[in-house]
C-alpha cells in the first residue's frame, strides 16, 4: 500500500482534486477538472490515477447541515460508483459539510478575492475533505 490517496470534490461544473499521504495526514490541491453537467473527461481521471497510483479514492459526500441528503448527494454517489466501476479503484465517500466554506475562507485569507476562482476553491475543498478523512481514520 502506497499510502497515497486521491480526493475529489464533485461538482456539476468543476471537480476539485487533491492528493495526499496517509503517513503525514496532509494533502495538496491539484488542478480542478472541468465537468459538463457533472460528467468529467474520464481520460483525465484515468491519467491522474495512473500518475499518482493511489491506494484509494475519497469522494466528498455533499449533505445538508442536518445530515440529510440533497440533490447533489446522489450525483456524487454516482460519480464515486463510476470511478470504482471504470477503474476498479477502492472508493470511499466522506462527509464534506462546510468544506467549501472553509476552503473559501482559507483562500481569501491568503490571497483576497483574486484567489477565489472556482477551480481553486474546488481543489482546496478536496484538500479539506482528504485531510478530514485522515483525521477521522488516523
């Protein structure tokens, strides 16, 4: 086991991506992927999986604050199932509540409004999702 995990913050227009190491419990953002109504360029995902060879993929699960599902929840599950089905990867869903809020706050703190472009926010959210996963599974 490599200890490398890849995380996705699923969205209908952009999918944030982060890579992290289980041993350090840290992650860093990669370039977000464009999506057409939630459908990514699967060749780019395949390229990421081949390049980083993660032992597992984490997909953020969007839930309402009370823990109930929202319309995007089923779409994120579907994305996770497709990653598993297409590439045979072990995929785990992880609660992503407030990850976007936290990502926006952190990016704004470091770079003001200019830092808040959609791809940066989505990949920063993927970092938060992955680091949260590491914290809960230490």
